[in-house]
């Protein structure tokens, strides 16, 4: 193996790109879960976002329209989940799984005609001065706009949850829906909005894969990214900035693993390829045991159905 | 205004009617989907649901029905135990793969022996392979309270990579040139899991599935363990009060579901599939989740649901061949079925009341 | 002067039950009006309609002479109606200030809100730190959060639903002082309770509900407690009788019981120790959240500890789980009927198997004998007068009182040597409560050791031979129950936790009332 063949600046630069899909999906799921809803359909919403974003992007030749379409598709799919869990009171775990299975099928169906088609060129932003700083410039300041949008979303979610009344109400609904209902808050409506936000973010994350990171459409291309995003929320103890840290750590790992493959490390490719999943499991174990006890920070009503009968 | 009102006692009638209703709704929605794809919806539904059983070429399809239903039922029965107890093993696909790999590995270690003990040893190894793979999320849950949903699922991706590594490396057929993959186990007499009655598709895996259904039925309806499984799923605190040991329950349910998924993988690799290849797995582990819910987590229900789901696979293939309906449409169709099922499920626990507006 | 709130012919029906049937009454400005009635009399439904949580089927409400039909709580709050809930509407993981802010229409910025909370809470003798997490507060302090939340909105009408059920007698004094101060400032209060002495001490007028109907209205100060009770219950109540008996040998010894793990906002048991004799009832009092659940769980075996912490007839059982303890004759019935003592969606037969399969031999070779199980459930239903169509009915379909009779009956019929019950009559109608207390006394008379954990002091005084109090996880030394004064009990319960005791005339009066409970005589 030849480690010197790895360009470390390039590696660090691609880290942010590798992390963006799960960052987007993760922060969306965080909002959903803070409202007390566990949506295990992230993978299904991501993959649907990936194909819808890709299809619309290619058809209109506009990445922006592609991303918008992906967000709408993700949100639409999440509303299916919302309808079932919030109005028809179905089990959230089972419904989330159904969403993933359905999303995988639906995306493959839509994507029939887009296999092997070349994707768009998404422009990199050039920020005067900043982008030209040696080393730091290429690592931090020469990416496409979505990378910065995703960071902006994290900051927005953090500020909203922490400082605004809307954020307070969202947290209240996730902590005790009966009390929130007794105070006159519309639990179901608030949760639906949180679910839709989660869906839109997952859709964006998927579209980032198909429009920027890969960029083309292949069936099942999310390859578990949605599940990793779910794990990321646990890793982050339901705190927005920690999602950012987690996503970038994970992005770094993915990129390193790919670089090691390319550098010809004397380990079969498959074992390197499984490392992100193993590391995710390891992180879950560390976070849920010992002093970390991530689940202590979990919203109290996570996964419970609300029915205002009494 | 429509209002939901909780029933004092869950409705027995709706518990068994909802799956039928869900299937009917899925046929309607699926028909719409096929129409959108430019296909004749009635013809498509007939091709999927009618032709394989009663159509012209049914003699061929009928055998396939059991071949497909066997692994689905076997896996779903195991999953249902866990789901009933509130233990969510959704990584059956991974356990299925590992069962096949471990079982095939044990068999191939003795190649080309013709001992009659090889197949039994492989079956045992297959069950153990799936069981051990399921023990990873089980032990992590028990020891560190790690979420078993995420761990069991992430392990599917790990298992897929191991499968690829095996097909390309350790288990690769040394006599083959070209394509990666193990020796064909179905063509090796010592390991072949052949049809027991020609033309029926009945192989050892189907027999195992039927045995599993019977055992699960007795366990759940008659045995204290089954009572405790249901108690833990419905009311964890009451279960603790009733002396149910949650650790033991997690290990038990994960072990059963892992072992059954491993068995399904083993019977598949020694029979219908024949060899470990890069993409040997075909999603049975995930479809079995739908089967488990469609069967109301009840063994007999799962038996029927497994047959129905197998029908969509076979009918789907037929529709692909004759009508050009893409395979993905069938996958979406199956996902839709689970959606409708979960949606109409509300009827068994709630009563729907229609209120006239303005009566205040 | 016109009435602040008038209610005319309010009716609300749920499937199978008319919760409120043609209810009418009025509240004057500055009046403390009592709504008196048993559990299930329809009090909660009525106030939910006033607060906009439930819409009436028929009838009208007027506030300040104007028609008042709040479509949601927000509208009620805007009109000057505030409510303190019986089961708190608080968020444990949020701070006091955040909790208060959530209950207000347009709260000021957090800093200012925190300042206001500090000021108002001190002014009314209910000091609060706005930064603390509600999950870390005692039950009394949590109630203060609710009250302060209401006060900050300057309400015209304050609704209080069973506010004293979570307070020590000393805390009740402080609360009453606060309410009287509010009254003197012109605020009307609708005070819901089934505690007659409180109502006689505090309220100016009373409306009595029974089975959803108004059965009387009176000036509670002019009526004796017995008269009020008869109006409320509709019949003379059976007071449990007990044969005086000499306590036998020590059956259960608990020593050095300290919780190792607690849930996020749970209470740690601290070195709890006591002994119970055969034929004796030990009453353990305490305000909610002082370790009752933890104590029950340590005694039932749901939480295991060191071997020697719990001894049954000298044998260490502290390390054993629930089944092993049941085998040895140590049984329990937790507070939460649905979801802990019984599985809501399971039939009564199945719920009989839940804790009875060992001692009643309902299994053979691991297989459940469903016939025998059904017979056991039938025996409970018959023996304890459980009103139900049959053994196939799901537990959640039973009323609170019937299910509680089933749960207690299930344990008693298994002939325990030790029975531990937590809140045996919480939310149960008076007749069922009396039956349950009698059953517990009968069990003790047959030689069992009985531990009753309860927040209802009247109940404990009625059934206990000895009394001990749980306070922040500590258990006081048990004392003979006979002859204990309410003030002594209050001090055992921890008195008024770090509260400013307001020494007003009202407080003195209330103390008076508690020192002569059940005097039944109108005040001169």
C-alpha cells in the first residue's frame, strides 16, 4: 500500500461532500424525533428524493429545481407516514419500515428510464479570498452551495429549537403530548409539520447523492445512508451541532476508506466497504452505554401514538 | 367530521377482516399504478393474482409458489415472535445471508465427500450462522441497551459485504473460471436440497416452514413463554411485574428469528439458488416483515400471507414477462400492501364515528 | 353584582355514559366555589368544557354576562379562565420558566419571564427558581409551577382540580392562604375536590354532582361533613370494621434498602428499613414522588438488590425476582392498574395468569391450563364483586374501581403471607374503596402482614396499625397509628419543604380544621 499516493488535502476536501447527505437527512430526522415521532423511513425518503431530484434536475437542466423537487418528494412521502401514524394511529416502527420498503420500490420504478444517464455539473462556489487560502481554501471554501445550505439548516434548527417559541412548543410536544394537548397545542398538526420537515431534508440528502456526490442514478444508491442518519441522531443525543460533528466524522471515515481502497491496501475491498457500518454500530454501542447514556436525552414521547380521547 | 373512538375490547371481526380489506385496497391502488404505467390494470391484476394459480401455465407456477413462500414463512414466523414482544429484528436479510454462508461453508469443507451427514450438518450450521448473527444486536441490546433496530439493519450491509467477499474469495469455486461464486450446492448430491415431490416445489425448507408454523402456534397460544412474549409486547411494565425476564426474552426472540432466517438462507442456497454468489440474497428478509404484519403476527395468518406474497412475486414475474411491468412496480406494490394494512388496522382498535357538523 | 360565570343546562354524553346531565350553577366574582363529587361524578368533564378542552352537547355558559363558548383552551385563557390540572400538564425535561411560558398566550422574553416568576411566586408565598428542571421538583413544587403559570395571566377565574391530593398538610395551609389572598383580590376560584373538610374550611358556595347531575347546592360552612357526604355519595357509607388483634411474629424485615439505579427523574430510596408482623397493617404515607414506586418495586422484586436487604421469615429474598418471591408467599399490587398491575388489552383470564400462574398452579409443564385460568378469574370476579360481562373482557374495558377490585382480589385469593399494595383506592368510587379496605383488613385478620402505601391519609388512619412516612426516599420510623395527630403526621411527611409559611389568620383556621378532623360541626 502506498499511503503517500493519498492526497490528504483532497481527502479532507471531499469529506464535507461525503458528509452532506447524512447531515441533511440526520438533521431532518432530529427535528421529527424532537417532536416525539420516530420515522424509520429515512432510507425510503432519501432514495425517493435521490431519483426525483435527479430526474427533475436532468429534465430541467437545473440542479436547484432538482433539489426543490427532491424536498417536495421527500415531504410528500413523509406525509404518507404522517397520515398513517398521526391520524390512523399505526405503529411508528412498522410504518417507517413500510415507508422504506415502499420508497425503495417506488424509486426503482421512477428511475427505470434514468439508469446510466449522465448527471448535471453542479457549480462549485468560488468565494473571493476565502477560496484562495492555501490548504484551507480547497478544504472548506470550494464546494457547491448545498454544502453550505446544509450547515445553514443545522444552525437554523439549533437556533429555532433553542431560542424560539415554535422550537419550545415542538420540544414540549415531544416531551409530553398529553400536557401539550391540555394546554391547547395542536399535537397532531405540529407533529405533521415536523415529519414533513424531516421528509424534505431526507429528500434533499438523497438528491445530493444523485446530483452532486455520485452524480448519477443507480437503484438502491443510498445503500443504508438513511439508517446511518438515524444512528447519527442517537450519536448526537438529539442535539443539532453534534449531528454536524457526527456527519463530518463519518464523512471522513467514508472518504478515508475509499482512498485506502484506491491506494491498494492489502485488505479485500469488501472489508473496507463494511467499515462505515461497523463503525456506526460501535458508535451506537458507546453512546447507549456507560456514562454517555444517549437514550436519557431522548424525547420522552419518542415513538408513542397520540390520541386525544381523554 | 370523522372521529376515532377507542374500542373497549379489540374487535375480533376486524382483526381478521383488515388484511383482506388491505389486499383489496392494494389491488385498487396497484391497478391505478399499473394504469399510470400504461398497462391494462385489470389484465395486470389478473396476471399477478389469478393466472399463477388457475391460468394456462399454472402447473408451472404452482410449484414456484411453495418455493417462494417457504423462506418467507420461515423468516416471518421468527420475526413475528420478536415483533409480538416488541423486539424489532429487522435484519433478517443479514441473518439469512449468514446462515447460507456458514451452512455452505461447513458443507464445502467436506467436498467432495458423499456422506449422508453433510446436509444435516449444513442445516444445523445454517441455523447457527443466522442465530449467531442475530446475537450481535441481541447482546448489544441486553448489555448496552443499544437500539436493536439500527444494529440489526446495519448488519445487513455488513453481511452483504461478507457475502461478496466469500463469493470472490474463500468460498469461490476453485474449478470455475469466469463468474465469481461458490460451487453449485444443488448439483452436489450430498448437499442438494431437492424437491421432495416432483413438480410441487415442496423442498425441505417448505417442510421446515410448516413445522415452524405449528410450533409457533402452540408456543404462542398454549405455552407460558408465548404468553410472556405477548405480555411483554403489550405492556412491558406489566410483564416485569409478572416476572418476565426481559433479557431472556430478547435473547430468545432474537435467537429464534435469527435461526429461522439462517435456515431459510441455507435451504435456499442448497436448493433454488444453488450457490453463494455476490447477490445471492433477494430481499426475502425484508419482504418477510410485510408477511409477518399481513399475517397479523399470527402463525396461521403468516402461512396465508406468505402464500399471498409469494403469489405477488410469481405473478409479478409473469406480468414482467407478458406485460412488461417492471419488477420495481411489484416491489412498490408490496410496500403499498403494508401501508394499507397498517392504515386499516385502526379499525380493529378504534371505532369510526361520523359526526354531523354544527352539532355543538 | 352579576355573576362571573353562569352555567345553564350543560350536557355532555360519551358512548355509554352521560358525563354531565343538565348541569347549572353560577360563580360570583371573588367567590371560592366548590365542585363536590365522587370520582366519576363528572367533575373533570365539566371543567374541561369550561376550559375549552371538551365541547358540550347542549347548554350554555356565560362569562361576565356574555355568551362563552371557548373552542379551545387558548380562547378560555384569553377570556381570563386559568386551570391547574389534577394530573399535571408539565414537561419534566423543560425548565420552570419554559413550562410557565408554554402555558401563556404571549409570554415575555425568557429573562423577563424568569424575573416575573420569581416575583409573583414570592409574593404569593410559593417561591420558585425559574431555571430548575421541572423533573427535579417535588410534587408540591410542581403544583406551584402550575399555579404561578395561571397567576401570571391575571385570571378572573382559576380552576383547581383536586389540588391538595399531592400536598402535605402544611403545604395545604400555604395553598389555602394563597387562594384566600387571590379571593381578596377579586379572583373567583372553582375548587374541585371530594375532601369535605377542605371545602368546609375554604369555600363560600358548593355545587354537588352525582352521576353527572347536580344533586344539591349549598353553603358548605352551614352543612356538616356528614350531610355533604350523604349528598355526594347518595347513601350512608360502610366504614370498615376490624377486630383488634395481637400482632404475631415478624414476617418481613427490610433493612438498608437503597436504590442503585433510578430513572431520570426518579427518587432514590435511602437506607429504608422496617419490620412487619403477622396480622398487622403497616401504613406508609407520603406525597407522590417521594419513593413510593421505588419501594413497591423493591418489595415486589421488580428491582432486585442485595440479598439481606429484604428478609421473609428470616430468609434473605432481596436478590430474588417477582416469581421467586411469589413462590415464597410475598405478593404485591402496584399503583398503576392499567399497564402495570394489569395488561390493558388482555382479557381478565389472561390478567389472572399474569401474577397467579404459580401459586394457583395454572400451568403444567410450561403449558397454560386455560380452563383453570378462567376458573381463577371467575373466582376473583365473584369473590370481589367485580362488575363485568365475563372473563373474556379486556382489562381496559373495566371501570377503575372494578379493575382495582380485580387486581387486589387476584393477589388476596392467592393467600399471601405478605401483601404490599400501592395506592389501593386511587381514583376508585367510595363503595369500591370501602370494599377494598375491608378486604385488606380481613386479610390481616387472617394472619397476613399487609403493607399499604398511600397518599390518602384518611385511608391510612383507617386501616393502619402502625404508620410510617416516606419523604425524599427516607422512611421514618413506624409509629402506632392510633393517637397520631394530623400535625405530627404532617411533620413526618416532611412538613412544608422549603416553603415560606404564611402565618395568616386563614392558615390558623385551616390548622384548626386539620386538628379536629371529622368534627362534623359547623363553625360558629
